[in-house]
């Protein structure tokens, strides 16, 4: 696989570089592509079925669906019940994942937690379980490949940035690149929760800097300033996702000064359904 390219990017009078990890594939891209590296390089006959669970519009879900289609693996995905709007939608990550062959199982909300906890106990042969959001200990291998690509072409920049959900990407990247400063910000929960999630995977190195958001944001909620920075970055030439990137860009613009290499984390496929929500809420 070829290395993803770097692009110059100018925003609010500052110069950035963007590592274009969103360009790999429309569905299997960004950090989900990196996290699935090990499975993507696993021989087809090693597994028959992949199981995962989590959000109904998750980028990880869509990336896994695209991988399973490529590999000829069955993909079973568990969620809480879908909203009626989502069931009927003919666009968005869920719709695309089903079109790629994903088998969806909606669990009653009251049973969800217990059932998910039992998945690893019930696991059959030739089956692999990927935790929510692709938070997998094997994710480090793909992030080491990304780290090597950066080391061989960093445009002279020593500060990197990428937004966090589970924190898997930022953590393994920081561990693989001790000579660089890695900025991230929590998009799901607060700084304490992010640190807890990271510590469950591996110890947090000193070169990983977690920027506190300017205000408390709730994941997948709609904020006018998120839409505004999305539009600004798009007008500047690169489309980013609406769930994670806005908080990262806002934190970088407010709290850093140096030239930064931003690692595009993907997720652009979810923008159509997010923009539909934005236009309904703010009657655009
Ligand atoms: C999943 C995702 C993230 C968060 O990645 P983690 O490794 O879970 O921290 C960030 N940005 C986008 C677009 C994502 O899809």
C-alpha cells in the first residue's frame, strides 16, 4: 500500500500540513483503515466471521463492513434499537454498511450491555471480535505503519494532531513517535475519561498532549461552531468529518501556535447524514 500524501493547508492565517488518510477509499479510510491494518493483512481463511458492536452511524462499522466484503467474511454488528428515521434513510454509514453485506442485530437497550459483555464468552471458532470503535490491541501495528510514513516524510514539522474517540489512534501514534509532539482532544467524554480509556490500552507517553476543549461538548450533538469550522476547512480545500475534526481544529487554533501536521482521521462518509441533521436543526 502506498503512503498517503501530505497537503499544504492554510487556515485563519496559519500554515498546516494534512496527511490525507481519508483518500484511501470512500468507506475504508482514515484511522479505521490504519486500525484494521492487521486484519486486512490476515489471510482470508483465518476467519469466517467478524463481530463488532457500537453506534448505529459509526465510521468503524462502515470500515469493517468494507473490509469484510473485500475478504469474504461474514460481518455481524450489534447495536441498540435504530430510530425510525435511520431505518428509512437511503444514505449514511448504516445504509452503506448494510449495502456492503453487514448483518445487523438490534438489541433491546436494557439487554445491550450484558449481551455485549457475553460476546467473547460465546465466541465460536474462526470468529474475531472487534471492540467498539476498533479499539483493538492489534491496532498498534497499523499505527506504526502510519508512524513510519510520517518519519519518512514530515515536511519538517515536529508537531502532529489527530482527534480522539477511544484514544487508540493518538496513543499508539505517540508511543511510536517519541520525537514528535502529538496533540489530541477528547470528542467522547472529558479528558479524565480519555486518559482512562488510553491507560486501559497502554501507558500514556509524555509527548502526548491532550488539549482541553474550550467548552464541554457532547458526542454527536450539533454545535453551530462545529458547522462553522467544518465549512471553513472545506472552503480552505479539504473536507473533514463533522463529529471529531471540529473540536480538534477549534482546540488547535485556540491553544497552539506552531506549524502542525494534522492527520486526517477520515469519517467524511458520515457527513451527509450529519448535514441533514444540521439543516433540520438550524433550518439552513
Ligand atoms: C473513530 C474516529 C476517531 C477517533 O479515533 P480513536 O482511535 O477511537 O480515538 C476520530 N476521527 C474519526 C473521523 C473517526 O472516525
